[in-house]
C-alpha cells in the first residue's frame, strides 16, 4: 500500500529553487527505497528513464539518503 506524501502541495509551489531541489531529492530517495529491491523489468526500465532525466548530483544524493550503494553497470 503506497504511503501518502507528507508534503502540502500548496507549500511546494512556494518553495525556493533550493527547496524544490530538496523535495526532488527526497522523492527520488523514496522511489529508490520503495522500488529498488524488485526484479520486475518494468520497474527497472522506469527507474532507468527517471535517472536519465535527473542530474547526476541529485541522483547520487538521493541514493545516499536511501542507503543504496553505488553499483555501476
């Protein structure tokens, strides 16, 4: 069962650029935590597409927050 997002959408719109980046990293970390341990190829493909569109620094920080080691392929 998916957990609800604890962030108020109205407050998200008012955040500064750094606040937006922080929120994006928090969401990426949550995605990694919830989806990284699956073997489903569809999930792998969606994660790959997401990561292709995300700056490397944000991806690295999100993986660190999720407690995921870097694993080059």
